[in-house]
C-alpha cells in the first residue's frame, strides 16, 4: 500500500489565492456545526466567506424522506442542488470550512460519491485564510446554474444491513469516529432517544486525533494512529460516527495513507442507536 501525497486531497491557501478567479474553479463553504456547538454555519457564511464561495448546506442538501439527519440525497436531487449552486461538470471544486474538517470532509466525500472528478480541500480552511489576511466578502453568492452529471458510486456507501453483516462476520472492520466515552457507552448520546454504546466488534478512533488545524496529520503519524486503534490495512474498512459527518474524516485519513477499500455508514449511530433490533456493545473500555 502506497501513501498518497497530501496534495492529492488538499490545496494550500496560496494555491487558492492564485487560482481564485480562474475559469472552472468553484469554491464551496462546507462549514458544519453540531447542535452542541450552538453556532449557525449559514449565518457565519453570510457574515464572512472566501470571495465567490457558495454555501453547501449539509442539512438542506439531504434526503428529507427519512427520519435521519443529513443523509445523502437521491442522485437526481443532488444534481439539482449542484446545478442551482452553479457547481457543474468539468469544474475543479475547492471545499473549505470553519469547523476543523467536520463539514469539509463530508462534502468532499459527497461530491466524490456523486461523481465529481476533481475535488480538493483547502488546507487550514477559513481560519488559516483569515490569519494570512487574504480577501474576504459578505453576503450570498449567486453563480450561473450549470448542469451536474451524477455518477453515483453505490459502493462508497454502507447501509445498516451491510454493517451488521460486517459486525457478525468480520467481512470488514468498523471504525467509529465518536469520542471514546460515547463509544464505550459511558457518556450519553447528544441526540435524544439513542442508546449508548457501539456496534459490536467495532474499533474506535475519535476523529479529532487525526486532525490538526484543518488538515489530516502527516501520513506516518496518521497511519500509526490507525494501527494503534486496531486497523488492519489488509482488510476493508467501514467508517461510522454519530450521524455520518465525522466518519468522512476517518475515511479521508485512511485515503491519505493509500487505503481505498473504505466505505462510509451514512446512517451511523443516529440510525444504529435508534434501532432496537440491532445489537449493541458497551462498557468495554
């Protein structure tokens, strides 16, 4: 397994500043905050953002036919949302956030899952851009609508049945991005009505351990953290978390080490913890 250069996934603030007005480059603010953060990502975007950036609302661009938070929308709905944002075919997308990769990694994964060929994440996000004194603007951004052709990668997404099969058979490793106390069942879940604990047989690597200042940590350190968590790099991995957002950070971290056979459990604990028919493990650490 060969590690992949970080620039395969990230671009620097200097690169974006140089290409900000280049034809075909589209900047996306993917900031996302959990309810406990008590921050409004859309309001913060309107207050200040990178010039020309459109706002990708993870909660709005989602499947509203299911009672689960920010699930991937149907392909046709995703295509329509991208067209309305002016994010179309043959464009280079640069995704950033103000939330230490929480939103950026999820939107990066979503775009790739729906077939976008060229998606990068801004290293350091908006905080680094601001510290460096680069240009900012306020208010909404309107781009000309552009068609977005969906090529949905069904294999990139795991459902509860696949995760249960992996849990029972070991067909894939399950890697949970939640905090250790939530994983062990010692801390209550922030969403009401959810059981505490984890998927039987799953591993735990809290997402914040692989992130530093809006980037994935260096490859050697990231690989060491994954191995310490029990990841066997010769076997497939399914990432999971509270609601499918920070699971994308672990997927991104695995990708930087060169690992490709990784899927994301979109329902994550919001689904598993609510379903009484699914098995539960707790208090093992």
